[in-house]
C-alpha cells in the first residue's frame, strides 16, 4: 500500500490583511522562537550519547521536521497570496471579506464573513470563499434570495445586511 497522497488544493489565493498578519506572526513564532528552542533541546539530547535509544533526541528531530514543514508551507503560501485590504468599489454587493447577515426560511439569523481558505474559523463564523454558501452569496445584494446546495439539501436564505 502506497503512502502517496495527492497534494491538497490550496484554494483561492486571497486573504484579508488580518489573516496575512496572523500567518506572518505564526511564521515568526515558528522560525524565531520555537525552532531555536527545539534545536537547542536536540543538541543537548545528542550530547547525552547513544541517539538510537534517546527519546528526547528522537522527539526533537520529529518536532524539527514538523516545524520546518510548516515554515516551508507558510513561506510558499505567503508568496502566492493576494492581500485584499480595500473595500470593493460597489459596497452594496457581496464580495470577498464581506460580513453578511442572512435569514433562513425559519427566520433564524446567520452572520458570516467571507474570507480566504487560510482564515476559516467556525467559531467566528468565518467561511471560505470556496464554500458553497460563499459562492452562492457572491454578487448578491440586500433583500436578494440565495439558494445554497448543502449536503442536507437546498437551503434558502435572504440577505439582510452587508458590511465591509
């Protein structure tokens, strides 16, 4: 059995200014804080002698590989991202970075913010621009009806408000 996994699609290369700042902060934390600490710990563990039975050394090397992998991903991703920090020319339409208030068929309110795939946060209701809901919302205006193809079936929403 092969361990090969096809590369994951990176999604739309858009990000908000706040999201880009978070990725830069994570990169800085990994490269300038965590990696030097782990490197020091691996050096100390290696100085203890036999590396084949040294759990601290083995764990440290594994941590270094994980940190290096994430650093490579972040650097490459930050190079390819387009930072959107200006509101659109038509703020009455839904575009990237919009905070949208919706109401469903049952009258239940739902507020979502359309962000890039690197910024998804269900707790804050940040949804990816690649999600079915965001795709259905793009270009809509206040009072428009939106039909979303969800896994559980079609959902109907009305746009109540748009903010940038």
